[in-house]
């Protein structure tokens, strides 16, 4: 057989590939990509102000090279093949979201699997009072003062005494840091007392005041994944006993405050 092929080559030059050990032409073979199945047990669960997605890798298929995740019909994330969970932090209370996921194989993707979830709106009383607030005050009533003056705008900070959720806070004036007190929380209302130098003067001297503060959270929203108080209102009662030859006095201010991060 070897001499016969050589004779043909000498007579008419043709590609050497025309001959093989069997004397017949060889033809290339091709394999279509295998079917890719979608992920299994795909589900979504709200976790505070995030959504946790979970799934299992499909079985009896070639190696998965990754997953493609969409939210409300728009691409959200490409996920590595070894992952089986993903947390979506970019969600808002009161909104519903629809998620879909496909498996990605070599050159093909699976049909999508889908799930929906709704983010619950927590009650106002569950909001956490924390951070810097700009507060505006207005005199509601006064007795014993020739005039109860002082600033009508304040910069206050609240520091929560717990790691999460609503709880007691430390209230402090950012301008006059001597003014501070612990406020006790109960169902979204904060109360506390401070005694010391505040706004009042008696015969030109700063008098010692007794201050009673009552604040209530009236508005909240998700800030950085935390249900935060963004608006507060309440009253501040400032009173003095007779001192420096001055009579006793009392003034009540109404308060409205707003979280600076919400401006």
C-alpha cells in the first residue's frame, strides 16, 4: 500500500492528506454544546433592608462556569460557579422585587428561574435615633423672664447605647458640649433631664437651668441598611429657681429636627 501511494504522488502532486493507512479520506467531527440546566431551589428572603438569594447547583450536567442574575428584568450581577448565595443590599422598604437567574455553561446559558420578594416597612417606633441633627426651636410660652432669648437653631448629636434597633441615647449639643444628658427610649419617644448652664441669664450672669427634654420620632427611612430616625419633634422645658436676686422662671420651646444625612 505504501508503494501505491508513492506512485500516485509521483504522477500527479496532490495533498499528502489524501492517503491514510486505510486508503480513504478522513473527515473532522464536531460536538454540539451540552444542554445547560438552570439552578435549583432558587429563592429570595428579606433580611432587614437586604434580600438574600440562595440556590443549588444543577445536577447531571457539564461543569457550570457561573450564574447570571437579573432584577426586575435588568442585569444585576455575574456570580462565580462555586457560590450558592448572594445578598442584594440596594433595596428599599415597601418595594417588591423580581429576581431571575440563569446557569452559564460553555457557550450556552440555561432557561431562567425566577422568584419575587417584598421588603416590609417597619413601624416608626422601631427606628434608631442616632447621628447629627439640625434642630429648630420656637418659644411656645414663658413666665418670669423679661425675655427668653437665645438661639433658635441647634446642632445636636445622638449616640445610641446599643448596637442595633431603638434604645436609650446620649444627647449632646455640638456647640456647647457641656449640655448633654441621657434620654430614655420608650416606643419611639425619648425623655431626659439636664441641669446646668443652658440659655438663661439672671442679671447678666448665666443661670443654672433645669431642662426637661421630650422627643418623638415622626419619620424614618433606611440609611445604610439601618432603619433610622430622620425627623423628630418635641418640647424642651427650661426652668430656673430664684437665683442671683432673680425670680423663678419657666419657658417651653417646641422643637423640630432633621437628620443631616437626610438633607
